[in-house]
């Protein structure tokens, strides 16, 4: 039976693909499962995914984040993995979310104006 949700295609960079492969091997998960877990973790860390989501998940798995060495995964990557580089700046995130809401309001306003264009003429 087909799922009512649409599938999401993702073509990672070479470095990201190597990391996903290592996580798959370390955790004995499929690429799809690892990618899904990484997306959920990213959304949680940005504060976008509701806290109640964790409580509703009964199939939560013990995901080994870095069970492999923090080696350089690609010839193009010259820096070591630094957690601080990926920390979320809450002020910037808040400003970005505010800008997205303003953009959505603008698009809605534009749609209404286009629909009522004949009234103005």
C-alpha cells in the first residue's frame, strides 16, 4: 500500500555520503534510516521539531553518532570536525524565522492583490 507522504530525494556531497556510509555501518541501519535520524536531530537542534515528538516516538533507537574516528573523510576537507562550527545562533535563527513569516505574508498579500486586480481597474 503506497504511503500518503511524498518521498524526499537527497543527493549528498561526497563527504556527507562518506559520513552517512560510516554511520550506516556502525549502526547497522539503512541509508534511509540514517538520513531520517540525521534530519530529525537537525530539526531538534534548531528547535523546529516539537518536544512532544520525542515522547510520541516509541521506536526511538540508540543512534551512535560518532562510533568512527574523526578522521579527514575527504581529500577536499582540510579541517577537523568541530562541534562549535555547527552550533545554532538562536538570534540569527529567530531573525530568519521572522523573515520567512514576513515573506509568507507578502506572498499572501500579493495573491490577494492579484485576485482583486479587476476591482482597482
